[in-house]
C-alpha cells in the first residue's frame, strides 16, 4: 500500500469516476491510475469501485466505507509534512486563502498587509470563487483558510467561525427618488434592482425579505461582485443592493448609499478551516489579524 494508490482512489471519486480527469490531476496516465486502484483493491481483497467494462461508475458498499479512511490518511500525511515544516522553517512557507470577491476586495487587504509585514518569508496565494467553491477548496486541501458569508457553515467537514457582522446598503445616483422617500421593501419593489447572484454576499437574506413581505423583486441584473453592481447602477439601470462595506464614499462619488439593515437583517461573515487539519503558527497569526476575536484557543476549540 502506498500514497499514490490512495491518491488515485481519492481523485477517481472526486472526478466523478472519470480516470482521464483523475490522471490529469495526478500528472500521470489513465492506465497508471487504473493500475494503482487495482493494486490497492487486490491488497485489500475488495472491489472499491463499481465497473461497467473498463469504466468506473460508482463506489461499491466497501468503497463507501473505505473512502473516508483514505481521505483521513492523506490529510494526516499532509499534517505530518506541515508539522515538520513548522519546526524546520517557522517563518517561511505558503498560506493559501480562498475568499469571495467582496471579502478579497474590501475585507482582506488590511489583514494581508499586516500579515506580510509580520511574515515576509511566507508566500501568499489568494483564490477567489463562490462560497461553495471556497468550501470545496478547503475540503480538497487547496486552501488553508476560507472566508465567505454564505455556505461555509453548511459543511460538516469545516469549522466555520463567525468573524464579523455587516448589513446591506441600497445605492443609487444622488437624484434618484428611492433616496428621497423612506426606505422600504415596497419602495424598492417599484424599481429594477441590481444585486448579487444567488448564493453570494447575503443574497439569501434579500430574497427572504421580499418573500416574507409577499413582494416580487424585479432583479434586472445579478452579479458576483459589488464593483460590477455599482457600475451598472451608475449607468442608471436600476437601484443597487450591496454589502455596506463595499460602498466607499470617497471613491463612489457618483452614488449615494442608505443602510438597509432594517430591511434585510444582519449578515455574518465566517472564516473556515478544515476540521482535523494541522495549522502552522503563521496561519493562526493571519486568522487573528483578520478577526481579533478568533484567537488560537478559539480556533483550536472549533477545529477539534
């Protein structure tokens, strides 16, 4: 039994049982992946995958029990390597952060700047994606830390800790009538709206608020990030609803903002790490730089 066999099994499952894709991920050949899987099955004395001819079509019952063990063994091998690096090179290494656009653009810069001053020898990698993509990067070991408002708390493999609260803001050009009247869901429903795609930056709360009021929101345009939303609001295509932190009065001079927390409630941005993962000291330092309440003790308690 060797790690390449275990990786072949894991990637075959992750790639939807497509051995060609698994081989690309592992930088090897499709016959090589197939051979590694067969050798492990022979050693264990069980079939891990259901086959139709030469194709894999699913996991067998034993395979469903073995796959989580394979995942744990590979994660512990990564933890072992990280533990060695922690003591051999305490101030160098790699920190991979996965975040949504809103977090990367508006919430992360100050923490990243502080972290770089403290750990200049650590290479930072910043990945952007949807909340579910952020979660998947954490689960698959591509990221050490993930930051998003939605989805992270939905995965039992992750420890998701609330790190700050925020509200939405309604934005429009200065002379727009929505800014002159008292802000209400009824007033917003009379205008085309520009806001986030489903599953991004508290969009769930926006939809729920209109549904509770029995109103149909006219979503004229949905986007993944606030910069795009603000651009189209400036063009007069509709009223924008963005995260309050995304409105910068000194930069967004052609727009005005009104806090909409009373309409859409309070959102919680969460920071997540994978349960059972070994975190190097500089990872704890970054987490605390981003969210001072998330001390090492708080993170360890959640991860455990």
